[in-house]
C-alpha cells in the first residue's frame, strides 16, 4: 500500500504542475462565468443525498445546493448551473484545467490537496468520517474483527490511504478490491467480490439504500478518520474564492438567524442588525465580491438555509435519514459555524 500511496502522490503532484498555468489563465472566474451564463460545477458520478440526478434527470443534493447557491448569488438564478459528472480520479484535473468553476463533490479537505494541487477549499458542508459497511450474515460487530477481509474501496480517494493506515496500525491484513466509481464499488460488494465496503459514513448510508436488500447490510459503529467534506476552487482568484466561500456561509448564518426560504421576505423587515446586513437591508456586503446587495437574499429565497438543504437531502426528510450530530449548529451542540456578515 506504500507503493499505491506514492503513485497517488506522484500523479496528483504531476497533474498540479502540468495544469498550474491553467489556473493563472483563468484568474477572472466571475467574468468568465458571467459571459458563459452559467456556473460550471463538478459533481459526483451519482451519490444520493450529495449529488445525483432524480427521476426527472434534475440534479439534487447537498453538494448540488452549493452550486445553486453560487448561481443565485452571481446571477440571481439558482438554476443557472451546468453540472459536470466526475469520478474521484478525474475531479481535480477538471478543476485545475478550468473545465469546472467549482468542485462540489463530497471531497475531503486535506493538506496535500490544499497545498500541492493548486486548490482552495472554501469551507465544510459536511463533517464526516470513514466507516465500514458489512453484510449482516457476516456476523461482525466491530472493525477489529475484519482481519483478512476483502475490502471494496474507490480509487483516487483518501479512503484507500486511511484503510491501509487503520489495518497496519491494528496489526491486521486485508485484500483491497479497488473500483473507479462508487457505482462499481457497491456493485462489487453486492456481487460478493468483497466482505466489506469502506467509505465515508455518509456515502455508506447513500450506497446502502441502493442495495437490492438494504436491511441485509449494516454500517459498523467504528469511525476511523476525520473527513471534512467541502467545495473547492482554483487558487489564484480571490474574488471567486470569496464568492463560493460566502455563499455557503450565508446559508449557515441564515439557519442561525432563523431565516428560511419561506420567511425570508418577512425577515427583510427585521430590526435585527445581523439579519438586516445578511439580507442587504443595511449596507451592501456583496460589493467587495462584485455582487449586488441581494446576493444572500437570492440564495436563501431560492435554495434555502443550511438546515433546509441538509434535511431534504441527507437528513430526516430524506431516504438517508442522517441525524445532524456534529453537523448541527454550534448553538445546538454541533460544530457547524460561519463567520459573521458585518
């Protein structure tokens, strides 16, 4: 697995060097996006709850809502987005080369990605951790019982490296079965090519409901890593970095202030100075990003606050039914927190 790690680091570093000039050539992302008429957003190859097309072919998910929020801020239209489906291996090259303006694809914020790939992470949309999905028939209740197991995982992810670290640290052996896409990974698990499927616990919840018999599999309680998931943009364009960053912060602050897509018009009459600043009623806090005063109002009215997005996509109003946990607001016992608008 050390050879695999070295190959991954060499490949990503080479890609960053080869495409570094592309980010410099695309320094004015906002202008390019306005001329194009749509935000080009890199999303997954189909992960329910985060980014996947629905029965009508419309993209839905927590990551998708980030793209929609940026479009609402820039164009006043949350639907001004072109979605580009990317697998885990090709996602960074697509952002580096300028094929997409934002990568919003259940991607973990790590040192290597933040400092060697020419990327800037703009925040955390979901605090996650790596876990294990096993068949109930296996009779396993702890990851410590997986010595010698065949483990399905996806290439080009932090999952591969975490898996090797965990088994080595616990003196266990495993056989990696590696696939290119999440769809192939869950297919391999269901076909019996492996005993275990490992990924972020949120992704395991999404993959489990795709099984022909979801009740026949269980996610173990063990969480073996920190996986802060969030969108990223190219380095070298601070204006675009700020727009994507504050689009997410606006949704988080809106939840804290009790502003929803349903009451946002009423809230424009609020005497609360925090709400007045966020909704453009007291100063123009979009001006420094090249946006008008209604940028946050457009996000909240068309996309909703963070809780609305969370609940309908991955929370208790969704098939995944993932409780907020650490993703609750800091005022509710979680760690989700946004800087103030002022």
